C-alpha cells in the first residue's frame, strides 16, 4: 500500500518543520522530513535574523527544552545584540543577525546527523485518511508514504500568491512553487481556512551603497548566546547600519498608492500589524516625516544586504526610484525586489494545546499555517508538535506548556483560545507572568521538562544541574552576606551612592537600589563565590531578587482580576474614554463589544496591562452608579 512507512511525517522544512522533525526523531520515532527542495532546509525567506523582543525568549525556551534553533544561530550568527539592555531584565531579549547561507547549511548538517531522521524531497498533494485518522500522504510523483502521525508545517506555501505592483503569480515564496493541491485537500477535508498576508523588502547590492552616509550599528562586545550550551560565539562579527526615509520619498509613495496591491484591492489577506509595509507606514503614520531603516548584510561571503523596515509590494521600478531618494542609496542597485505574499492558514481554534487537530486524529499543525508570523513563533510550535506527534505514537501523556510556564505556552493558548485576525507575533506584553518568564532563566524553568520528555541529553543535564547548584549557593550568599554600618564596605558603598543604608544591608537588598551596578555587587562578593560564578549566573540571581516583591504583587493582582469576571460592561460604556488604553487596544475592545469582564479578558490580542486598566475603570463606573442610586 505504501512505498515507505514511518512513525512521523513532517511536511515542510522551514523553522517549524526542522524543530518538529528533530524532536520527533530524537525521541525515537522513525521520522521523515518531506520538503519541496532539500537545498532550502532552514531557509530564512525574510529577514536573516533570530530573536528580538519576546522572540529571543522563545528561542531560549526552545533551547532549554532540547530544541535546535538556538545552537544553530549561535554557530552562524554574525551580529549579536541584547535588546532593551537599558531596561529591566524581564524585557531584555537577545537578537542575532545570521549568515543566511551558513544558517541553512548548518541546519541541514544538524538534521542529517540526527538518528531516525530521513529526508525526502517532493510535493505532498493530499492526506490519506482512514476512520477519521490520518495514516499517510500522497505525493505529486505518485509515491505514498505511511505514518502514524503527521505534522503539517508548510509556511506560506499553501495557495501562495505573490504580488509586486500589478503583477500577481502563484508561488510559495519567490522562486519556489506554491502548494496548491494540499491547500485544496485541506479545504475538502473540512478544515476552516482563512487568508493572511506578509511581505519582504528589496535586497540591495552592498557594492552600490555609500556606507559612509549611514550610522553604524556595532555588535555587542560580549555577545549573549541563545543556547545555554554555548560557551563562546566563534563567528566573526559585523556592523549593521541605520538610515532614514525622507519627506520626498513619502510623497512619492502617496502619489503612487494606486500601484500598490495593498491599496488597489488586489490583496485581500490581512497583514501583520507590527511589521507594516513602507506604504502602510506612510499612510498610517502620516505625522512622521521619516522612518528608520536597518541595513543588514546577509553574510560574510555575499554582497546582498537586507533592508529592514522597507517591506513593499510596489512595482520593482518604483522601488528603485524610491530607494535612490535615500541619502547613501543614490546609486543603489536592487538584487531582489520586495514583494507581498498571500497564503492560506488553518484556523488554530481547531487545535489542542499539543498542536493536534481536534478534527482528525494524528494530524498536527505548526508554524504560519496556524496564522503566526516569525521564525521563532514557528519553531516553538514545531517543537510542541514534534514532541506530541512522537508521544502519540508511543501512547505517552501529551506534552503541554501553561501560560505561566513559558512564552511558548502563552502563544499556544492565545492561538487555540482566540484564533487570529491578523498574523500573530509574540510580545512580552502578552504574558501575564513576564517577570518570571525571562530569557535568562529559561533553562531553570524548562530544562527539567525537556529532560523528562527525553530531549535534554546527559551532557546538557549535567551542565544544568551544576548551574542550578551554583545559583542556589549564589542566592544564599546574596541573601545572607551582610555589611554593618561599622564596616569598611558599608562606608564605601554609602559614599558611592550618597545615601544612608540603615544599620546594615545584605547584597540582595543592595541590588534593588537604584544606581547599583552588577559590577558593584560582584566586587562585594566573597572571592570564592566570584571564582565560581559567571556574569550570566549573577545576572539571573540578581533578577530573581529584583523581581521577587513584584512577582508576589502580580499574583495578588491576577487573583483580583479573575475575581471580577461577573462585572458587567454597560451598553453605553465607552472604551475610548479610557486614557490608559492604546489605540490598538481600544480598537479591539470596540470590535468585540464584551458584555462582562470575563469576556474582556478573552478579547483577542488584549494585553494584561489593558485588562487591568479596563477593570479599574469598570469598577470605578460601578461605584459611581451605586453612589447615584
């Protein structure tokens, strides 16, 4: 009946597919990774970068659970930067620019070295179903592969349509075919399908850029790796650059909006709110006279430059005309024009927290097919789906992460509870427990779960336990090392801070004071402690101390919020009158028109801060009404 049979088949070798296939195979399932082109495994079809706000947290969580994205970017990253370095540890997040070619090569190397993993090239056109359970796939070349579980991770390939100006053509991404037959097959099997849109900017020839006209953006001197196993970043680091658009460029876009498929009506799908095209920026932020551009070289051995911040679907000739209005781009040449792509996605409310379909047993979905955007969001879904696809074969208990355990849990819960009305991406504001869900402590939160699942190997587990023991000893030192008023150390610190520190202070207490640096704490640590710990250990321990009081308050606030679910929202209540809400939050609330506070909490995309703000005003409104009756 089948040409080949496997335990698990993963369809698609993007970031979701790679994590899914790796996880399933390493858990002992005979796994086939099926993709249209084996040479493009791990392809970074848009920005060749990993991480960013909340996204960096996710990559570290993937690594803590035993995933592979963090290790691959650490080996291939050419510019590492810790974002929000000047802000609190909870919102700091690592990001790295990758060498696009190296990343793809390294990902394939990792997968080819994975036991139980079999790579197959071809196009899947249909699922084979028996008694409402998926049992295999049909290939375009007539091959039939059997499987006990299947993960669909097709990215933007499902019924993909590319737009550049008035030109429209079928493609999964530029230069590759769309998956038309599989898209139609999913519809025929009853899956509810929607339409989304994303886009990419033009790639420029670096030899035609006047680099002196742009502001350098250097890498961090001490790169923060993504993987907890990485001791040192070995790749040579590069500079990126910053530039700006101009009034003239903006006016030219306004004059030519009729050539944009976004505004001509050619594009029906909804695009990502948080990564708008340059056309959208000019229209929706008309008060701004310029927008920031990031020039990001795509690798050590290429002249190609990614122009972050200039996503567009305008005609190619117009793209060049616009770019040459930017100072430093007067002679620039385009290697690849920007484009927009529309694609089908499956409503994620059809999923269980395991990423398995509720409609069909043994079928899992991961990545952009679930309405998300971003490599990181895709990869973590792939990891969840791959683990659970392998677990389902062995009859193991499902692997599920809760919202208070991981950003991955936040993402999964948001998708299955609320669905999407635009491409979903993660932000720190989406997590109620973001003070505990930091990037630095992802291993402390999740490595025991990865070990229990079977993905964290002996070497990594030993390293984790050594670190856990070091942190325990360090926290003890911070909590119990005291300096009295009579000590030399007290006098020095008091003079440095120009403050009275009471009769005595511990290092934990001192670390919470404004103006106290990590270096100061380190200088006050006993020599034997300093010799044992790394700067990363100290950062994690101090963050735990810093947030301990806030975390307790957060728990109380959460309980308070949940207690008010029955509170009514008056028909006449105006969300626009709430001064503390952003325009986006007001828009979402007005569209949903919740009737009580329980429904407010469930409004898709509403941040925890917005929920609390609404509660304050609803409570005040109720009190005011009672007072007048």
